[in-house]
C-alpha cells in the first residue's frame, strides 16, 4: 500500500488530500510546500486508510510550520479511529494552542 | 583497475560489517537497559517486555523504586522506528530517571520530562507518548498521569475488563510548559493492570487484519488468574499465533502489574 498526496489551491486556501497509508514506510512522500499568500490549509483525510505515529509527526510539522506563518489548519473527512487517535495524542490541543498563538 | 574494484568491494563489505556490528551492540545496550532490575514489591508483581519490530526499537518501559515503598512505572512509544527512535528512547529514559528522582508524583514527572526534552523533540520534529503511574502496594493506590498514551486495561476478577478512567494529556514534545494532571484509582486483590503500546493492538496477520483491543481484552480476561510473567508469555504467544509469525511494522511492549499474590514477590 502506498501514500498519494493531491494538492490544490483555491484562492488563498491550500487543499491537501491524503490517500492511502501514512506510516513509517510511506511518510517520505508526504511533503507539503506552503506557497506565499496562503491563509488556510485544509487537510482531507477521507481517503486515508491508516496513520501511525510517524504520520502524525508529519501532520504536526505542517501545523507548526503553518502556525509560524499565521496560517490556519483544518481537518476534513477524519474517520472515527483517526479522530480518536488525534484526540488521544493531543493533536487537537496542539492545533488550538498554536492557532491562539499562546505557545 | 581490477585491484581497485576489489578494494572498493572490500571497503563496502567492511563498512557493512562494521555497521552490522554497531547495530548489534546498540541492540544489546537497549535490551540491557530495558530488561534491567525489576523492583521488589509487597503483595504484588510487576513485569515488562518489549519486542522491537526491527533490530532496535523506540518503545520504552521502566520501573523506578521510590523511597516510601512505592514504585513509579512508565511505558512509552517514541515516534518512528529503528535507530532514530531508539536514540530518542534513550533520551526519554534519561529524562524519566532524572525526573523520577526529584518529583513528587507522575504528573510532576511528566511535566518535568516535557520541560527537559521538549526543545530536542521539536528540533527533530518528533514526539513521545508516555503513561506514568505510582503504585503503592501498601494502600492499593495507583496515581497516574498521561501524555498522549493509551490507557492501561484493568482486569478485575475473571469477568470484567475496562480501561482506567480517561485522563488526557498532550504527548511529550507537543507543547512547551504543559502541566500534566493526575488521577487516582484503588486497585483490589486479584486485579491485573496491563499497560501497552499500539504495536500490540495493531499487530497484523497476513490478511491485513489487526489484533485489535477486543482480542486483547479477551486474552487478558481468560488468563487473569495467571502470574504476571505467565500472562506476558500468553499475550506474546497469542500475538504470534494471530500474526502467524509475520514480521511486524511496530514495536510491541507491555507492562503487567498484578495485585495480591499473597506474598512478597521478586522478579
């Protein structure tokens, strides 16, 4: 199983679609360059089959990189398992904290 | 020209053998650190075991005896696999040992660990999930704190399994200046507490099926009467049967705390 990434820019919004397996063996294919003038990044997980800690690490890197530039990151299409995993490890708390610029 | 080719091949072979030797040494060091001295406990047993997915792994568990007869238990999972994860596992172990010595409880330990390693983990775009608990065999009290890790499974008698009351906390390396909260639960005679990393529930067979938490609960419940080390072996055997020996992608680690053996135990 592999990882496919699709990127699309609509105005100032960067849409990133994640399809397949996002783990240690595939995560090197997950590289997001954030162009200038982007104000929001939407990551669509509806095509995601599985994510492990390495995959979560890549998502956190985007969140941190976006926060450094004042860019909002939102998630779409999360299934129950991934939602629970993000909740468990604290991805949502980190996202909110960085969005508020408090950390 | 021919000599040059031979020399080049020989150099590659030498480099390969050196690397292999160094990885084996690193594996030995990690196994020794992980399988160190188990604490002597009154009326309870504690045991831990870890199987790396590759030569060395990023999972971690440890026991730190406290001066008042309690023991501080930690289990953790470093992001990633293999050598990079193993290096961060050693960093985590150092932070735990230093923090355990000078902190009052598991919450303060996690707060201190995050303070110590946050910058390094952020620089490396990595993180560690850990669950930490203080077990007091004299009173049956278990005080715990959590940094993004799975809650342990409690087996009560032979009929009931449930996760410890939920306690959320951000992974180590997630945010600076995090303060980790604590919860307390009273364990009873005959209780078994099973701490684990995701490699257990995500172990896969050749059909791509995962072991899942339900099979873990079932295995624990059916074997709740066993000793901690027997239960450890049973879980590993059950996983091996399920996966049919298929090499796994993730490290597999467990810690078992068994309450009420009727006598002092040492492992």
